[in-house]
C-alpha cells in the first residue's frame, strides 16, 4: 500500500515539476530519481543475501534493507520537494524578468523645497509613460492633499514601493516618520534598481540624537555613492563634460557637453567603485561662457550597491536645477540612466533615446519659500497625455 501511494505521489510530483521545468538536466535528474525509487519498490535493495541480517519487529522478521529502502525513499522525496521549491523560485524570477522587460513600474519619490523636483520628475515620468509605455507613479510631499515641498515629514503612498521595479529619488532634508521611511530603506536593500538626483545626497536630515541619524550622511554615500560635502555658490553655474574613459557607456549615447544652471557640487568623497560618466567645471556667474574656477568634480556616475537582499544598479547625478531639464542632453542622461539601471541598456540606440518633452514643462524657478506652484493635487495631474 505504501509503495502504491508513493508511486502515485511521485507521478503527481513529476507532472508538477515537468510543467515548470525548462532544463533538460533537471528533467533527467527527476526521471533518474523516480526510476531509483521504483527499483526499490519491492522493499529490497540489491544487496547480496549473505550480507543481510534479520531483525524481529513486532514478531515478524523483516530485512533491514527494507528499512533502509524506506529511509532512502524519504530522503529522495525530501530532495525532490526542495528541487520543486527551487523550480518554483526560478520560474517566479523568470516571470519577474519578463514583466520587467515588458512594463517596468518606476516610482518617483519627490520632496525638495529648492529645485522643483515635483515638476522635473513628473516631466521625466511622462516621457517614460508616453514614449516607452512604462508604468509610472510620482509621489509628493503633501499637506492636506496639496503638494507642499516645504512639508518635510510626509510623503504619502510610499507603500507602492513594495511592488515597484525601480525607485527614483529627488528629495532634500526629509524627516519622514518611521512607517514611511521604512519603505524607502527596504527598497534600497532589495537589490532592485535605483536612481537619484542632486539633493538626494542629503535626502534626509534627522537630529543628532535621532535613531535615523545615519541616514543623513552614511546612507546616501553607501546607496548613491556620495554624501553631502559643499557646493560652489548659487550665483555660479557648471559646464558639463564627458569623462573620456567612459565615453562609450550606453547612458551617454547621444549626450553632448552642455552648460548647466546647477552650481557645482564637490564630489571628492565619491565611492571608489563608482564609474564616472560626466564631470563639471564651476563657471563664474549663471550664464554660459564664464570663466572656470576651482577643481573639476564628477557630476554623474553609475555604481552597484550591495544591499541586504541583492545588488542594485544605481545611476546618480548631482545636476538637477529645473532649468537644466529644458536641455535634451540632461533629459537624455536622466532617461538613459533609468534604462541602464533597469538592465535595458541594449534598447538605447547609438544616437540616444527620444526624450522630447510630453505635454508642458514650464517649471517655476528654483529657490526657497513659496516658489512652487500652489494648490496642486496629485489626482489632478495627468501622467498620460492624449
């Protein structure tokens, strides 16, 4: 009876396994295991009779080889169950890869009171959604449902990161409550791709005695590659150049040197494993053509962050002034950084991706206070432009 039930169970297990398997090697392994079990279904292993000994179990004489056969069957059954779990895990991973290649879900986390990230990240999200059919979500700092970049302790909807394929951050000095910041930290450790802009090197600012104080400087350096150091003054700007040793990197396809309105960030603590793409020279004044001063610094790079549950591809740039996104070179750099982080660099043509603006992009000027567009609600903003 035991052999009959076991054989039926094996047939069912084999049917389940073969429906998930694509590897001939695994299929051969399962078939071999099944044949071995069926060989021993009589309760005897091929051991010479003279080497068998008998034991009395409940008054009946049974061969110890029969006991060994049952143990062997149990061990093989456990092994097959483990193999089944592995197959299911591989199938789920393959399915996730297929979904990622078809319709990646990108979540933009905004919240800075200086550079209008609530406008520039929306513009990038629209390009990805309308030109490349990505699923996109843009999250904002909110007060009573109204977009309020000055609100440092509330970005609603971060739980959507749980199922997202990629996180793009552009925040500054946030003091999010534990239940909100946990979603960002969990994503960063998941091994999924990330990108960051400018003030995300100072994405958080907690007090010196706060348990999250490590997020102020240690976290952005580990995750994005650089902590906050200093800059060259808001009255100045930046000339952008390509690092010659990495000029063939796919993120730089179709990207040419340009003038950026951002004042140059110092990057002399950039992680050693970062792969520099662009460097900048500080320019006296806000207009192109001014004199260069001070040392050059890397302003765009890629690197890989070793998280708790996997390795993330990360793209980052310290550029991000709202006016810079009017330049197609800045938009192309940003969009192609997203493609690279997703592992989709093979879809970037040599001349670069189409990054024409979808809809309108007329950002308010940078600066503090109430310079952002008032009375805007997320539900009133269209991501798909007809």
